[in-house]
């Protein structure tokens, strides 16, 4: 069965083909991605209307590219999957509208996918896919959650952010340091040149006794320290900016690391999956790999190029839901989207 997946929840247009049959892990046949980073840089963040309009321009050419690369025709597609939510309403509507139009034209069923479930299952696209059950650290731009995952559609939230997510802490701190958009990757690159122990920044909720996260206080501490440094941040030869970036990254990584290890201990599981854009952070991967190796825990990640939003994770999530029998694709082509859609509200048919 060939699944066409379309992702358009924010500022990246992704299309992919995933194939599956029987009980084997579905296989990625082809994927293509267009990032709107250059367009949004001038505004310092994502402009929803511009994002939606650009999805309209990109989605069909990307679909044609993916089909051509896979040596397939549109008529070969068995199911059309799309991101139903969460995300920007206008952007979601583009992907949903195109997917349902294609489904109706081809007389093929369609399936709406939860964006976060796509991230959660994206490590199954890697050369070293995980096995159920596992603890998942989901760290995408607006979400930070720890979950117990016993199978497709069987998710129990162990802890989540009560304010800013880790990705937001990276981006907002980067903006305070004048690093532009997208801030997280820029802050991480600068951090490689700095001293992570240079500034004592808070680790919110690190000793809270639960698995919840909070990063708003860290952002405030970065702002306070940046104001204290003043002109020193941009002074020639000064390492203050790199040091503050490194200290910020160290605080975020320590919280994510120790909470993940606590979740593994609490559940008794020996397998950790890390997914979402922040999962590409080199320092986070380095420390997780080291700590998990010391404790005999297997850790899995998506391939680096599949950490950000992409169509492959949507097609994979659709394929795995169909394969597990937890959802059926539909030939009803009227559609809606869910800009706000908690993962624990995901239905299991």
C-alpha cells in the first residue's frame, strides 16, 4: 500500500511517499521539503498568511517531484494522508484541502494525521527503528512532553511543559541575543564557541519531583543577564555572547536530560525515543547518548534531516495507524482542521 503524506502545519511544506505491506516497518520511498525560513527571516518569525500562501505554491510541484523520484504515478497512490493539526489554521487548511481534493479526484481514501504523532513515530523512518514500548521525549518548536508509548495510538503523558517549551526557550533566548530567525539553530552554533559554565542560569522544575517542564523563567534569566552585560555582548574580542548562549543551551539540555532519565526510572523501560526539531541539537544528543550508554538504555532519533516538520513523518504515522488497525482511511472528502489538538485527545477507532 502506497501512502502519500502532506505536511503544511507551519512554515515547511513537506510531501512524501511511504509504502507498507504486512507486518514489516513501512518504508520511505521518496520525500521532498521546502522551508520558508528565508521568507520569514525579514519579519523575525513566521507570518501565518505568508506561510499559507506559500504552501499553495509549493505543495503540488513537490508532489510531482516525489512521485517522479519514486518512479510512481499519482494513480498508484492508495491513501492520501495530511496533517490535520495542531498548527496554523490557514496553513493546515491548504494541506487538508489539497489532500482531500486529490483523494476525491483519484477516488482514494484520505486520513488526517496528528502532527505530534508524526514526530513521535518519525524514528521509525531511521536505519535503527525502535521497538515498543519506550519512553518518548517529544521536543518540537511549541511542545515539550515525556510520554510512555506502548504502541501506535497508545500514549500516556508522563509530563509536559506548563509554559514555554524547550524550542521556544531556544528561539526566544536567541532573539534576546540578537541572533535572528530561526533562533534555536543559531544559538546552538554560537554555543559551540562559548563556556557553558560561564553564567549560572536556572534549571526550572529540575527538582520538582515530577516530570513537568517550565522554561519561561530561564528566558527571563537570559534577558536579565543580557541587560547586565550590555555593550559587552557585542564588544570586539568578547566571548560574553557565546558564553551566554552556551550557558543557556546547557540549562535546557540538563533539564531535558535529567527529566528523561527520571522518566525511564519511573517506568522501568530501557528504551528512549527523542523526536522533534530540538532533537537535532548536537549537545542534547551527545549527553543523552553518554548517559543512556552508562545506564544500558537504547536511545533512538529520527535522521537529522527528518527532525523538522516533513511529509515523511505524516505518511509514516498514517501507514502505522492503518497497519495497526487503530484508524481507517475515509472516502468522506469534507474536512476540518484542529489548530489546537492535544495528543492525549487523539482518537483510537
